[in-house]
């Protein structure tokens, strides 16, 4: 029997508004995190001189397990985030009335406790995990492993996840019955979904580049990413 592990519903992670769209299963939440180019890390600032407000920093990261590298997305995973020592660490349904037009979306929030990764082996493993999430195959096709100075100037945070939740809206618009029963409106107002997705452009060589042909791993990454985002956007036009 397939497992369906989920984060427990607690006060901090429970979705209240449109809670029928809430997701708590690990696979859904972890897949959203892993397919997001930029994660936003929010934390409380302990230095009073930096102000009374929480800080929010954009970072890149990936879900993974150093102790169990083959762990699947539906298993308990940590979130590894890439930073620096100097740092402080898809679709729009169109309805009959503009007041009810909404975006389809998917989002995920994780709650946990972050700590720097000090173990050299785990740090190198996490750097590869994160690098491969940026461009698949990049670790193997670049100068690796990093030099000692690069390692010492780079901070990897491991976030032990305590809870999390996701929220997804997809499918067609749902118009009010009173509008659908008026032929004078339905005969002139188009309703439906306009798919919208992120697209990666053609790779552009740097001025210092000496490689004439764009490597296959970069071409494959761009094509695969564009195919996947387009397919998901089109799938989101239908109810799941």
C-alpha cells in the first residue's frame, strides 16, 4: 500500500481561507518547493539595531536527505538553503464578472529550525543538490569540487522541518448561477482560462566563453523545464 505521509495540522500551518484547497501531504508540498526557482526565507532579527521587523530573504534551495540520499518526495526531508557568510540569514481564470476573476496558483509554506551545515561532506553534498536544482547536470560540467576558499565563504543552511502546508487552485472559473441563467450575458461574455507559464529563453554565451556549441545538458535542461511548466499550466485549466 502506498504511503501518504502528511504534515500535522497545527495552529501555525493550518489553512483557513478556502481551506478546501489546502494540501498537507509531503509529496505535494516538497514538489512545489523543489520546482520553485526562488525560495523566501523569513526569520526574526535578533539584533535590535537592525529594526523590529522580521527579515525576508530570497534564496535558492532544495529538499533532500543527506542521511538517506535516495529518499523520495513523500518522505521526511530537510530543506537546504544556499547563502553567503556575509548575508543575514501560473494561470488566470476569466469569469463573467471582473470582480470574480482569479488566478490559479500553487504555493507551499514550511516551518522549521535552521542551522549552518558544518560537516564538510554534507556541505559538499548539499551544494551539489542545490546546484543541480538550478541547472541539471551543471555540477558535473563545471569546475568541481569548489576550492577551499569558496567553501569557507559559502554558507549552507539545513532547515529541520517541523510543519508545513500547501495550497492549490486550478480548474475553470465558477460563475454564479444567476449569471449563467442569463442568455444576454452568456452570449456575449467569454469565460475560460488563460494559461500562463514561465519560459526559459535561448542560452546566451558570455563574452569570455570559448565553447562554440551549447552543451547538451543545458539544451536539455531548458527544453525540459519549458515543457514541464507549459504542461502544468495547461493541466491547471482543468479540475484535478
